[in-house]
């Protein structure tokens, strides 16, 4: 579906008009939950998840039948500063791997029955090295937001946004620092696995970017320091809100992109849960800033949407219990 | 498959002869893992799980196609001491709910493609109140161990043991205390939700049981303080080891039963992982005693095998990534 905005102002207006969760559906789900054949609260966070999901889907007894995973790939001029253990060619190579079904995210989508789409965002034209100039023009930012928005299937009932982009933990750290405050060291981690010298280099690069592009506007921070795949994730998460599709956030890069929305319009992520805590050092601080507790903590730091895709199963389990279980009355079970 | 033991001595001998993981398969899986299209260790615990699973299944590139969830139900004489918020009739009512597909575990098995079997263990003859006399005779203990063993499908490739039994957190606390040491208060929790007075009563009841049935033999502790569903879970977990079927342990009651095996024969649980951390207070201490880190921590305290069933998805994801991903060479991706 084509994105309904042509300017950043129009995108901001869409965020400001974000639809709310359905209070009637939430109350219906709470009422149902209290009648199910289990001790009160015995399913823990699964109960909260199911009720939250019901509210966004507008029904007290929802199902998950069409989860979608969308992966965006971008290349980063800042790779010229030696911030990654992998060469930039790997971005396109991994996109081919996604398309041929060989990556981790392909296997997870298959196991959990999710549709998977891959969007490579002009990989042959990397963003500008943000230590030299803004990473993107306003037109490039809008185009990436539009690509992200249009990538979301309005018929999906659960969305995961993943990414691939050599150098993008550096871009994400810079965006997180600009949007949430704090210095470069706080937000910069080892990414796919740089050593101590590599980490020091990344921190210095992020600090230079922050010094060059001081701004209090989150979307300007995304334009100057981010990348096309980060902007596309932000666009997709905003589109999901527009369609009332619940979102599972992935790791550090996804959450940095999501933070741009939350800081542009507080509450913009109310339709999103945190799928997992990544092993990327600053992810916990990012989740804290977003006020999201992760569903999983298994030490993943791959990106691709992999941690969030694994959490699809948690949502599926939560919603299946909520909507499929018998009530005490239906089952003839004494409720204590 | 009929259990290959008629006496406790024969059961102990089977534990002592527990087969080991396949070293060649483990090494083949480690070798494969190092070649997959991802940065080293980027899938975190999923990588360890896949390699561990490969070792037990005896192949470097395994699949999960036949997970089995077995639920055992038992009634407890100790309910006469007022240890549960629910009446004992609920055990049979919930068994009927399992059989009709209305419980949480039914929904989870459906979502994750697991076969589910329910075994009600002479619900009309509860165990003896352990504050008065041993809960079971030796014959009853052996019969329950045999039922558990025979319940395991030798063709299954992943096993979850669940339970239902009003009063069984009290029995499990007594078994845990007897087997692992520490006083009644350390191991006794709120179960399905007793209040402060109920908790104090449970602790007093467990303490009386421990005073009456002092023993250093874990299987005797299981007989005197446990219950048929705990014994059946122990039998099933032992059978899984015999068949080299990996096991996902559930919450407090399952882990108390499993601890009997580990303390009878150290290493008896090497084929098992902890599916989740339950909200039942002493589960963390029990997992610590077993040396198992839980895969999930979502505040569940339902039993039925529900937390472990949810963790089936984590294993499925881990094994799917391991066995389905392309290698760097296959995908033509530069490996850094």
C-alpha cells in the first residue's frame, strides 16, 4: 500500500494521529481472561500480552494467522571509517542469502509460519559518511520512510521489522545518542564483533557524528546519522500503528529506529513490545528508555529481526491460550 | 513401550547406565555452526542448544519433527491439611479439560505441533497424607515410575513432562527439601495462589512431613513425600534418557521430580534443559541446585508443562537455524 505522505510534515501529522487501542476489546479480553481454566494470573506475561494484542486487533478473542517479517537492507558511508569487522559487500551478499532462504531469519519465519519480505534500499548508493556530511538528504529520508510504510501488508496481524547493513550498529548508536541523550560511549557496542581497538574507533566516529550534527529533532537525527534501513523500519512501524497491527521490536538497531518515533510522538510505540534483549551492549539502556521489558533474553546479537521472530512464538502461544482455552463454566471446573 | 524394570534396584541400575551424548555428532554440529552465515556466536544460546540437541540425537544436522508432551495427574492425601486454594476434585476436572482440548497446554501443543498425552494416575485413590505416613508404598512408587516410563514414545525427538495435581506444590516442596537440603520455608511457595496464612500452613505441613520421613535416599523421599505424578515424571525423564530424547523441564514440580534423578545418579539430567523460570518462589533455587539456566522467564506458574511447551518453540527455532541455514561457502558470503 502506497505511503500516505510526501513530506516529513505529513509523516509527523500521521504520527500525531496514531490510532489508540480499542478499549472495548481490551475489556472483553480482560473479562474472558478471568474466566479461563487456570488460577488467576498463572500464565504470567502471556495474559498481559494476549489482552494487549486483543486491544490492538479490536476483538476480545483474537487469533494470529498472518505474521509478517519485513527486512530492510542498507549500506553506510561511515564504513569508510573502519567501524565493522565485515566488508560492505556482505550487505548485498546477505540480501541474496535472504532471497535464497539461507539466513537465520528464513528458518525462523518458516518454523513460526511468518511471511517474509526483503527490501534492499539502493545498496549501490551508500548513505554519506556521517563524519563528513548528513547521511541522507530529506528526499532520501522520505523515500526510505515511504518504502518502509509501503512494505507492510495491511492484512498482516503481527509485524516484525528486521535489518541488514554492514556498519549499522554505528549509525544506530549515533541515532540513539542524538535522540535519547548521553555520550557516544554509552550507546556504542561491538556490533558483529569488533575488538577493543575497533570499539574505540566506533566510539570516536559516533562522537564526531554527534558533534557535526547537533539537533533536537529526532527525524533530523535519523536523516543526518541514520541509514535507509533504519528509516524504513521507522516507516514500517508507523504503518503498523496506522493499521493497528501489533509490532514485535527486535534488537538494538530496530529499537534505535523505533526511538525516533517515540521521541517524535510519545506513545507512538504503544502497539509494540520488545521481542528480546540483545547481547549488543546498549540494548538494555535503549529498552529502558523506551519503557519496554524484553520477552526473551537468549544472548542473540544477529539482527535480521531474528530475536523478534523468535518472540512471534511467545505471542502465538499467548493468543492461542487466551482465545482457545475453555472457561470454568464451559469445562465444568471448580474455580477455587 | 513397557518399562524395563520391576524393582527400584533395577530402576537405579538403569539410571547408572544412562547413555551419554554422542561426541562425534556434537563435534559435527560445532563444525557446522562455525560455518553458518552469521557472525560467530551471534545466535547466542540458540547455538548452544542446537549443538546440545545434535549430540543427544546423534547427528550433526538434526530436525525436530515429533515433540511429545506427556501430562501426569495425581491426587494427594496431604490436601486434607488445607494446603491448596482449590478442592481436590479439580484434578479430575482438569484431566477432563485436557482430554477435551480446553486447557492452556492443549493450545500450546497445537501451536507448536506437539503430540499431547494425558495419564491420570488412580485419581480416586489419593496418596496417603504424608504428615501421617508414607505417601506411597514401594509398589505404588514403582508402578508410577513404570507408567511414566511407558508413556514416552520412543520415536519422539523432544519431550516435555507436565503435571496436574491439587496439592502437588506441597509434595514437591517436601521432596525438594528432602533431596536438596534446607528447611521447609526455603522450598515452599504459594502454588496456585494461597494467602499468607495458607503459605504458613503449607510450610508447617512440609516441616512435619520432613520430620516424619527423614531419609538420605532421593527415591525414598519421592515415595514418602511425593506423589504419583511426580514419580511418573521422573520415570518419563529417565526413559527419555534411555532413548536419547532431549527433555525440556517445566516448573517447580517437574524440577523437584527431576532432582530425584539427578541426586540418585549425578548427570542423569544432562539430556535436559530448563524451559522456564516459574513464578513459584523456590524454582530459582531448584534450578540453581540443578545447574540449569532457564530459557524463558515470563512469570508463568501454571504447571501442565506449559512453560516447557512454550520453550519447545525456542528449541525448534534453534534447531531450524542450525540445520537450515546456508554456510558462508554455500551462500557466497564473505566471512569477515
